[in-house]
C-alpha cells in the first residue's frame, strides 16, 4: 500500500503541462503590469527632476528681480534690442540650465552643440537617447520667443509680472537633443515620432505612457497627455492644416506667455471653428 502511494506521488505529464500553462498565463498577465509600474516609476523620477527645476527657477527669479532665466544669454544678446553678435560666446554656461545649476547642484548641464556630461536632474530616466551627453529636457519656445506675429519674434528674458498666467504657462518639459520645446503649431515632435520616426530633437510629448512632464512658470510641475499638449493629425498623416486650430488653442492655453499672445492664438483657433478660452 505504501509503495503504491509513493508511485502515485509524482506529477503526470498532463499535470506538469497544466502547471506550465498556468505559469505562462500569469506571466502574460503580470509582466505588462510590472513594465507599466517600472515606467510609472521612471515618470515619477522625471517629475521629481522637473519639480527641482521649478524650485530653482523661482529661487533664480527672487534673486533677479522676478525675472526667469532666458533660453540663452548669447542669443538674447544677439537679437535684443539690436543685433550685437559677438558680445558673448555661444558656450554652455550661458544657457538656461547652467543659470539654474547653482540652485540645483545636481549633474552638469550642456547645450545642443557642445558635448558635456549631464546626468542628475538634467537627464530623464525615460529619455529616448540614454546618452548622458544628450539633453532630455527643453525650454519652451513659446516662452523664449514673443509669439505675437506683430512682434519681431526675438528671444526674450521672461519677467514674471508680464506673464498673463504663470501657473498655466510651460517653462520646461520633456524634450530631445536641442533642449527646446517646439511650438505646438510647428508639429515638430509629432513629425519626428510618427512621420520621419527619429529620436526627438525638440518636444517629446508622448515619452511617459502617452504623455510628458512639464514645469510651469509658477514653479509647479505636472504630467500632461501628449495629444492635449501637442494636438496633431491622425498618425502618420501630415495634414497639419486641419489640426492647426487645435494646436493654436493648445499654444494659447499652455505656452503663450503674455495676454496679447494668448488672446491672438485663441482667436485664431475660434475663428477656425475650435472655440478656445485660454
């Protein structure tokens, strides 16, 4: 009787196959969950980077008469108020991230043309290019340019008192190698992702689970869905004209800095059949 029980204690082939099938099913269910959780953790780490940049920007503004850092001191000096090229060299230390570095003291920022070790808060853990020498955050071109078409579109040094809605105006966000966020109506990030299919050079609005992180001009940081922040035609379409009213409205809501700019782009969207209130 005991021998018979010992002989029956082993698994049969069918039982083993059933166990393997159950494990495979569980793995198929759980692995995507684990991957999503890891992605969420990387997005949270990126958001933490953004919050530190926002805090640094507010500290900088307190020290410089409520003025935010500009995109680049070199380019600002080149265009404002008259072309005076040659006054400053186009070097790393004159860019926005270098201006904030004393307030962050994490990593070492650089620019698009100069190879420099980055890391720290300046590198997103979900960046499409893992190379620490390549930027993964960018300054909003809606903030660095005056996007009122009646102005000369020169670089500017943003002053907090002149911003219509600092809490809804993007300062910095997830981006590619050039360290800038393209304007919504340029469709550059969309074209690079869905049309030419290359790593982003400017905005990267779908980096974190179909969205991206942004820090605003009041210092707070939050996540935004890519299709909301940067509207676009259905991929891989290049019918940009049809999507431009939505893009203009997004620019008015999230990127245009001054009252006249926000009003202008909202009016453009509304006139094209997309009611828009910035």
